C-alpha cells in the first residue's frame, strides 16, 4: 500500500478545526482503500447507494466501531434496508421519507441519526426541501420521536462562484439557527453536514460540523 490515502487524510485533518467530523465518502472505492482510511483513524464513512454499501459492508464486519452515513437519495422501498446498514441518514429529503423512517425505526428498535436535506436556492436537479417547504413541514417532523433529527444537510448547486457558494453555506447555517430558535421538542439543530472535496474550506468557514470528502481522499472516481 502506498500510504497515499493516509497522507491525504493527515493533511486534511491538519486543516480542519478539531470539532469538525471528517466523513470519508467511499462510493466506487475499494474495500482495501476503506481499510486504509480506517487505519488512518477515520471512523465515519459515507455511501450513496444501498446496494453498493451492502456489498462492501459484508467485508468490513470486523471493524465494528465504524459509523456508516447514507448520503444519497433513499427510495421508500429501500428504507428498511437503509436503516439496517446505516446509523446516519443525511439524505432525508421529504416528510414522507421522514415519517417512514420514524415508523420503521420504531419497529426495528433503532434510533437513526437524521439530517434534513435542504436547498437554500432552488435546484430542480436535486432532492430535498426548499426553505419554505421545510418550514411548513417542521411541526409534523417534530412529531417523529424515534428518529433523531440532528441538523441540516446541503449540497451546492453546480456552477456557483466562491461567493455564491459561501452564501449558500451561510444560508444553511442561518436556517438551522432560525429552526433551533423555534424550540421544537424532537428537532435538534446541532449538525451542519456540508462541504465536499471542491468546497469544504468554504463550508467549514460557514460553520460545517461534518464534511463529506471523496476524491480529495481517494483520488478521482472513474465516472
Ligand atoms: C459523492 C458525494 C460526496 C463526495 O464528493 P467528492 O466531490 O468526491 O468529495 C459528498 N456528498 C455527497 C452527497 C456525494 O454524493
């Protein structure tokens, strides 16, 4: 093994404030590379797809202290499998999915950690709540008392300038603060899942608590 992955992780860690959680995004990444990141101290791993995650997880059962984070859209019919595999769902993107996860989690005696995926500026290519939609759904979301709603997740629209990108991340932080000030019973707003390889410096500047990093750790993906 080259040690390249460990080197990249060490370099990123030196740049991140200590309280920011580093998630290694392992879509299209081999089990061997995941083990190298684990050996370098990473314990939070992100996958976008249920099937791909399931295929890898069976080979990683000997690493019990890993947290798996789902970061891609979850279809309703895969929600149960999603809860079996993942401790965190960052891509909770509709009231319908939240209600389903809450019901399934109760049946399965699980308490998954949830982020609500928001679009601070409209982005038809992505899943998630727009700001007015999310504000309108909060009262119903607050009735979900099995899932643990921990904060917000956002993905930047394509093609933004640095200033626009920073504005989206800051808008996400401000939205979380506004929701927090409404003092809901079950909705907590302590986590901001934002920032990918290309933009994580800006996300951290805006207050990200979790960054989701793929190619800056593992190299370019093939597709
Ligand atoms: C793929 C992916 C990432 C990581 O992307 P990189 O640009 O490789 O860092 C982060 N978040 C989500 C939602 C993703 O799908």
